């Protein structure tokens, strides 16, 4: 029988605090590498110059320890929690306190309203948007992925008919990108969910954004579809910041799950070139 591990909620709080700062001030290495490749390969002069300016912004942010984007986003927090872990304390309160401390300590912009219609700012970027996945073992991995509204607002979900098939999925993804245009600050990254239920599909799309861009889908069929969609999106010619060019998208990640025989849910969660995430095992 497995031994139960006791994990203090204070440890989770402190990790979330640090990760909020790290995620907002340092671009993940896989996203930075994709930007480097894009700048090197971009054939359009204005697009290449724009990518260079985006890179300069990253350098200035690093030198001055400033956020890499002025929209420091919703604090989306993901826990892969071992089923043999017992948390000593209130998990939700610990995560919210970690977000509160991180955003205040680093002077990050607070963007959360307490009510979606009355629009009163909570003043500390809480509550966090917490997702917990139970996994085997006694580990606990925390990922903080701040999500700005410019790209989030361009995200979409559709309940397609099974007869629409893979072509329907492709058409929906491309139409979503075309409707978004320059609004999500391209080059973008797409997380795509296919399958599940209405709500599960949207969660799959957000989860897909957590996968490093240099890790294709484990299923060769979906890995090929990711590459096909990436090529098709870059062929639209929107380019960096919508100025034209061959770099509209840095990466496409798909997460798929079983679904009802009469359903074909598809969700696109869009992120900009500063796709932010930071993880830690505690």
C-alpha cells in the first residue's frame, strides 16, 4: 500500500507566488526557440523587423525584470496532484493567496473583476482559475499559465456534426484564425481540443497550450494534423502583428478525447507569441 504524503498548503502557496512572477517575466524556452526560428526564416522584411522588435521587448523585460506583456492575465493554475497526497490546509485559499502575493510583489497588473457584468476589480488578481487533475503517486506539479484577454477573446468552440469530419475541424480552425486577424497579437499559438463534452472540449484546448511547442501529439495522426494546420495558418499571410508575412502562428497543439457518437466538439484556445507558463514540482 502506498504511503500517504502530507503536503502543507503553505508550500503550494509559496510555489504559486513564485510561479506567477516567473511566468510573467520569462518566456518558456520552447516558445523563445520558436520565435528565434521564425525570425531567422521570415522572408518578408517588415515581418522580420517586427519579429526583431518583439525579441527586443523580451530582452528589455529580462534586463529590467519587467513583465513580458502588459496584460499579465488571468492566473490559470493547474495542479497534477498525486492521489496519495493529503493537503494540510485549504487548497483554494492557498492558491489564491499565492496569486495575491505574486501579483502584488512584482507589481503585476490586476485584471480580475468580481462580477462579469458589474465589473468591479478585485484589486489583487484573485480568484485564480484552478484546475486539479488527480494522477497516480505522491507528487504534485504546479503550472501557472497567465492568460491575457486579447487572445482569450478570440477563442471559440463549435459543436460540429460527426459528418463534418476532419475537414470540418480544419475549416473551423482556419475560420477562427481569419476572424481573429491581428487582434490576438500574432504570431499566435493555438491549443485545440477535439472531442469530449461541451465543457470538457474547452478544457482540452486550454490544456493543449501547456504542452511545449517542440513536443508534437503522441498520436502520429494528430501530430500530422497539427503540422498541416500550422502550415495552413501561416499561409494566410497575416504575419506578425498583422503586418503581413509568413509567421502568423508559432505552433499548434491538439488534445483529443473520446466523445458521443453524435457529437464532434471542437475548441480553439488562442494565445499570443508570449505564451506564458511556468511549472514546479513540490
